[in-house]
C-alpha cells in the first residue's frame, strides 16, 4: 500500500521567512513524488516532481529515501505563496495518492 | 499546456435523481482518467480509474453501481451519480493522464460542486 503523510494541516509564516512543508511517504517500491498546489478558487496544478530536480517559483524539494521524506522548501516566502499544498506519490500503477494537504498562509 | 475541462461546474439536484458529470481533455488524448472526491478542507480521495474502452477500476469502498463511469473516447470520461442522496454532496474532480513514454503527468479539471437536496 502507498501512503503519504503531511503532519501539518496549517502553517503560517511571515513574508520573507523560510518555509518548509513536510511530507513523508511509505511505499515498498521506487515511488515518484510530487508537490501539487491549489490556489484559492483555482484547480490543482503541479508544482514540482522529484525526478525533475528543478526549482519552481523558488520552491525545491529533495527526495530522501533513507528518511522516506520529500519536504518542500522555500528560503523566502511571498504572500502569493499562500495556498493549499499537497504532497503526492505515484507508484507502478501511475496513479496518485495524495497527502491530507497543508494550508500555507504567508503573513505580510 | 494541457487543459482538462469539467461540466457542469456546479449542479443542484433532488434526492433520488441522477447526475452526469463530464470530464474532457481538450488538447490531448488520455487513455486514463481519474475521478476524485474532495470534502471541504480535506484531501482528494481517489474514487476510480477510468480506462478508455474498458471498465473502470474502483477503489475500495466506492460503490460501482452508484458511481457509474464511462470512458467512451480518448478525450471524454463521464461520472454519473445515480439515485443521489444528500451524503453524495461533494466536490468531484477529474484528472487526465498524459503519457509521454516513461514520463507522465496528470492534469486536473476545475471540479464540479454537487449539492443534493
């Protein structure tokens, strides 16, 4: 079975502060990990995926297989980063399992 | 970029009636689409995987006779909620998977708000 855990339902930081959204997973094989973002009143969209190893909107995430984690980080949060963030895992069946989500609020 | 549409964006129906929701991939073909349900301030729960030309695969606990899925073409999947009840009220989201060899990506529709009175 595949499972994704996001321990924080809510996270608030001040503008300019670093932010880290935690994600842990369990999967017996080699998973592919994703971060999706849902801005207010908008559809879910892909933020980044671990195999791309890229930085999108200043966000990065590193897959740590030893700790089975895929935490999302940004060194300087912006107000427009306020959104719902979902960590997701895809296994061999190429279907996504989502974590429960973290609502990020960046305060002015 | 790839776009997925859903219709209607919201619907209100009476208990006992059936409601059909359409999911279309507008600029790509998708052999696989997914249907999710999202409760307020909660995560997306996968209901079923819709496979073009074959039967849908339902997740455990999802009633296949209640949530009928048809994937008749490479750009259209439909979800019919039969004999709807108030507890079926929810936000239903579809996604379409674009396969590019070893890489793939899911594109999400905007969702359909169903309210059963």
